[in-house]
């Protein structure tokens, strides 16, 4: 009974199972995201952008961008595909991972999730096959849900005795215990164990319920008990069971109808009128409400109020006729295709996704008719497929427009490359690396020779070279005046020049080691820059050859997508049209069933009115024959 027990945690549950069961996994449930692209995939997933998440992940996998999370990424991809109902593709992924060495615990969880989604999609044999592959290593918290799923598969094959055996062995302390207990009671009754099934459902029907979900299940159990008692000709027990149902619950209409028939079976027509009149006042929404429209005049007739009974029958016939006309208008509206578009427009979402649900009814004539249609599981699943196809159609149309944009971008880049290439070539010619490398080689040789000769003068700066030149000039002038050596002032000047030369020589000797190191360092920096320049020059020359080829490759790739899109767009459109027709057929079939019920009830009401008229005619004739 719990068809929606699989939530969005399915995908990440698989990832967590894989991580925690992997060799060397730690006890904590969190782990570090090492690949940014994988983090982006998880971000899109948590934003409910499932299509973007899976497509981004597949692109990252194609380019090898999630190498640190290869297995996790593959499990996440399988989980997202599984959430879309692509169980075959997801099963292939899980089988591949299991063959690669998954632990038994992870293997069993993977098969469990596959079985669950296959059951929800109605693939019962495939679901049973997946269930058979689950071993003994499924985590304890999944055992109760596994047993419930196994029982549902057995009941789907009408093996109620086998389902009862499975359900009877489940733990009663789990969150799924109420559902197991309800299904157990139903299975027991349908397998012939009416006493046991009644006792099981009665326990559930009186159990305290702390949530709306539990209260709704309790009401459902009491309704099942009530109608089972009516079938067994036990109206008093049926009334006791049905009186437990809340008037505001989803099961209230069935309970009110059954309560009235229980009182009628006990020959208490006045008591039967109470629930039937309440139910008749609720409209014509479902079969219980429809039946109440003729049940009320039936009870009035049983009480002898023939005139009131005939009036209520007539009003019921008029209501049935009007409702039939409204249903015909709704069917015509559905056939125009407005229903599906209105449903999608009134329940927008960014992307396609398996977890998308309807929240608002569209503003269409007689929208109340849609509630019963939308509640059908097959309509919900077909509507999701239709919405996904519409999303794919929009996505393909956007990509068709993007290809035009990409083509324009490529043309712009070609033009810019052609315009800038001559200028780049001119600049590359002005800055030639070969002459610079030659100068660097000569400087390196000069430094090596100066270092070998320990020549400090070779490393003198401009100021020191100027001083050396000036001292040499002074000494030369003083040497030319050697004939005047007897003059004392000249001797003093020569001594000063000698001292200045010695001081400068000493300074050069002191600075020699550091200047050698600095010169070599600068030569190394220059060599590195030359290497970079040579690399850039090579890259530039390579780009001149490769860039046109890259442009051609991009052009070919863009052109290759065009035929694929042209093939997929009409195919998706055709599938959307077929899915739309299938959805309309489902909705129309449900409304036609409602029309058939209305016709049956209208015929019963007309027959009852005729009987009342006959009864009145006979009574009049009898009174006339009396003196």
C-alpha cells in the first residue's frame, strides 16, 4: 500500500551505502569531495535539478574529471536514472559495479532499490527477479520494508496465503509495522482466514495514531472491516467498525455509505437516513456520493414517505443528467489537449524529475472531475512521462538555437584570428630570440673568464669604472711631469693617486664574491626568460598551425549535432503526441466510467419512481373500491 515510500534519498542512499561499505571506509557518514566537478553535480542534485545533475556528471565522467569519486559518481548516476524509472539502465550500472567488487552489503542494497522501483513501475516479474538476488547482507533497517515489498509482489500474483506468511514474520516495532499489519489483515481475509484477518484489522483500527498518515491508515482498516462485515451479513459489527472513521478523512464517504447500509440491514431506516443525507449533501464526486443520491429516497420509501421519496428520486435523476452533461463537456475539453498543458502550467518546475508531483488543479470548466482522474497511479506515471517529453522537446529546441549561436561565435573567432595574426607575426619578428640568446652566451663567457682570472675590475659598476679612469688619467699626467719631481707638491699628489687607486682596488676585491654571485643569478634569470620566450615562440608557431585546424574541428562537431537534433526533435514530438493521446484516453476512460455509473443510477432511480407511481396507483384504486 505504500507506493510512495521511495523518496529522493534513493540516489544518495545508494552513494552512502557504497561509500560506507567500501574497503577502508570510516564510521562517519560524511566524506570529503576531492573533485570540484563532482561537487557541482551534488549541488545541482540538491537543488532538484536532476537533469542538469546527471548530464553534468556524464560530461565530467567523459572528460575524466571525477577520478577521485569514480565509483560514487557511477552509483549516483545509476540512482538518478533509477529515480527516472530507467531501471534497465540503472540495473546495468549496478551489475557492472557489483562485478567490479562491491561488498555484499552494497550489492544487496542496490538490488533492493531496483526491486522497489520496478514494483512501482509495474514490472512485477523484473521486481521479483531483483528480490531474488538480495542475499543475507541487507542492513537491518531495510528488512521490514523488504518483507513488505515481497508481500506486495505476492498479493499482486493473488498469492494471499504466501503474503500472509511473509507479513506475519515481520518485526512489529518498525515504522512500516502499520502497513504490514494492514496488508496482513487483507491477505488473511482474501486467503479465507476471515477470523484472523478481522482480528488483525480490528487491532489496527483501534490503535492510537500520532500522525495524519497513521490516522488515515486506521480509517482505511475500519472501512475494510465494515464492508467485510456487511459481506458476511453482520450489519451491527459493520456499524461499529464504520463509526470509528473520521468524517473528514479520505475514507469518510465510503464509511458513510456503508454505515447507512448497515442500519438499513438492521431495518433501521431512520438511522440509515442520517449518514446517507450527509453523504448526499457532499455532491456527486465519487461513486459513494452517487449511490447516496438514490439511497436517501430508498430509505424514505421504506419509511412510507412516498411523495418525498419520489421527489428525491426525481431530483437525483435531474442531478445525474446534469452531471452527465458536465462530464461530456469535460471529455470534450480533455480531447482538445488543454488539460495537459494546463496541468503543466499550473504546476511549474525548473526541470524534469521523477519526484515532481501535482499540487494545483488547473482553472478548467468542471475541474472537480479531474480529482478522481489525477488520483490514478497510471495517470500520474503517464503524466510524468509526458512532462519529461515536453521538457526534452524544449531542451532540444534550445540546443538547436545554441548551435546557431555557437556557429556565429566560431565565425567571430575565425575573423578575429585572421585579423590579429599579421600583427602577432610582426611583433614576433621584432622580438627575435636567437640574437638575444647569442648576447647571453657572450656575457656568460665574459663572466666565466673574469671569474677564472679573479678580475674584480670586470665586475665594477659605472661609478667605479669612472673613478678608475680618472685615477689613471691623473697618474698619467703626473708621470708626464717627472722632470719636476723635485717639487714637493707633486710627490704628495702622486702618493694620493696611489692611495686612491689602492683603496678602489681593495673595494673591488671586497665586492668581487657578491658581484660574481649576482652576475650569475642575473644570467640565470635571463636564461629562464629566454626559455620562456622560446616556449612562447614555439607555442605561437604551433598555434598558427593548429588553431585553424581546431576551428575546423569545432565546425565539424557543430555540424554533426545538427542531423542528430533534426532526427530527435520530430521523434520526441511524435512521442509527446502519442503520450498525450494515451493520457487523454486514460482520463476520458475514467470519466466515461463515471458516466456509466450515472446512467446505472439514473436507470435505478427511474425504475424506483415507476414503482412508486405503480404503488400509488394501486393504493388509489384500493381506496376507491372501498365503501
